[in-house]
């Protein structure tokens, strides 16, 4: 190896080795992330990372897929069980890719679609800048109830009746409370629209039975990520409870060949292990996650923070939203940077009223990963105290970091999973 190559490789590998450090010693609180279990990691770190298996189990375009057929067939069955669905495709390589697949299956270019606006917490794939624009759809966003942090039911129902979308899309990336889906899905079905629910953030809570049950509340299709509250490797799911085989074929075709070729077999194997672990431990994990989010929100409010949605008990999901200054002031960005210096990893987030994604006033916090490491309500109070020391008391973040590392050192294992 030349000196140049040696230096490049060591720069890369040093950064790879370091990359997990602050997550392992601090508080990982990004609401869209999670930690994988040792057995999921083993499945992901396999030879499958370099293989192809286009098609479905037993119907492949390549030889050499027998073992992977076993893995994917088990995975489809487990996904149907865990999500209580008659159809599951476990191939999408991300939540966004499962959304692109669902849009390919459900609508044609030029069709109208209704969705949550990104300013109100909708995902970028629900927007013109993302998958909705890619499919050439005419987007109409729901009127929003800022106090309840959900679509304004009457106004959104009227909007669906007026605009008559071909598809009513629900779900978001800022997701504190269940969507009033039953009411709005009924209206959408009345005017002949299909209903899609993007459960990316809350999929583990849905499967754990603690949030809402979209496939029984009117969603024709549910998409989601396999790595947010569902604690698997990065990837996606496409799910439905429609029993029509023709519809199943349409969904499968939208995934392959529609939107995926290689679908990252090592991650699929990891998803299947995660599904099995979820079947065993998921309900308890989901309950503990929501309990911790409520505890963190209450503790932050007690410490003096402006926590959103107090009137509704702050949250019913894994997420908590805090406001740190005036609308569009960038106070959320500053707060996230200060917390990072103390070993607390969060993300700035737009709150109602903010108009600029890079200078928002808020933070979006998630407790699912801390919960997976075994933290409970007592630790949530300690986490809130660390927030107060950094952001209200303005203590030197490196002093607070010592305390963060000390708290975290008692919670290094991954729980709610099988031991190797
Ligand atoms: N950008 C992710 C989130 O943090 O919500 C979703 O893809």
C-alpha cells in the first residue's frame, strides 16, 4: 500500500471506529434513529451484503438464493404477524423508498394527493421536493390544528371533499399524537380515494400496540422505516391488510422492478432477526418508550423548558418537542450544538410558526434509543437535569458531559433482544 493510500485508509477507518463513540457514551436522542441488537448486527455483517436476489422467495432472477429465500420467507410471515397485516413486503431499502413504491402502486402522474405539509411536520417524501414531486403529483396539504398538533379534522375533511385527491396520505416526521385517521379515512374512501399512512417514526409503537392501528382505522397501505421506533437495521416495510391478490401483486411489482433492484439482503436478514426479537419483546419496549417520553417531557417542563402540547400531556409517542426562542430565531440550532458539546445528540426542528428549516426555534427529541439501553423514568429526570444545566444554567458543556458519560455508563447494553 502506498503512503497516500495508507493515510486515506487510516483516516477512513479511524473515523469509522470513532463514529459510534458519542452514541455509546452520551445520550443518543435523534427521534429517527435506534440501536441494533447484537444478533441483528451479526445478520447485517454477513456475506449477504454483496448478493442479489431480485424477485420474491422461490421466484428469483438469480441462482444461489436458496438460503436467502428461507430468510425472506420467514421475514414476510413474521412481518404479517408483528404488524397484523395480510400483506408484507420487507424489501424497501428505506422508509422513503417504501413511500416511492407505494406512490407508484397507488397513483399516476398528474393525480391529486393530500398530505401533511413539511412545515407542520410532514416528511420530505410527502412534498414536491421529494417523492410526491418525483411522481408528478398535485399536492394539497391539510389545514393544521397547531394546539392539537394534528390535522384539523373538520377543515381537513372539507378539504378532502373539495379537492377530491386520488390518495390521502397521512403520517409525519414530527409525530406526537395519533392521527385522527378513522374520521379522515372514511371521508377519503367516500370520495373514492385510497388511504396511505406513513408510519415511519411510530412503526414500533404501532406494532407494540401503544399508538394507533392504521390498518384497522382505514389505511389501505402502511409504509414505514425499520430503524426508528422499530428497532432494526436501516430499511423499510410496505404493508397492507387488503386481501385482494391483484393488489398484493401491484404492491410487490411497485417494489421490484418498480423502485428497487438490489434491496440490501444483509439488511433484510437483519430486519428478519429484529422482527423475531420484536415478537418476543416489542410490546414491553413500546410501552416503556412512551412512558419514558411522557416522563422526559414532564421533567423538562418542571426544569423550566417550554415543552409543546402541554394540554394534551405533551406526547403519546417517542417524541418530545421543545421551544428555545422566537420563531425562525435559530434557537433550536444553537441549543442542539450546545447539547452536542455535552454529549447529548439531538436535532433542531421546525415548530409551528417557523418557516426556515435551518434556523428553527425548536428541538425534536426521541427516547426510543435510551429506552433500548434500559433507561427508565428516573433516568429521564436526570436527562432533563442535564438539559437544564447546559441550556438554562449555561454551565460549561464539558462539565455536564462528565455527568452524561457517568449516567450512560450504567446503560451500555442493548435490551429487549435475545442474547447471543
Ligand atoms: N429525516 C428523517 C427524520 O429524522 O425524521 C426521516 O427520514
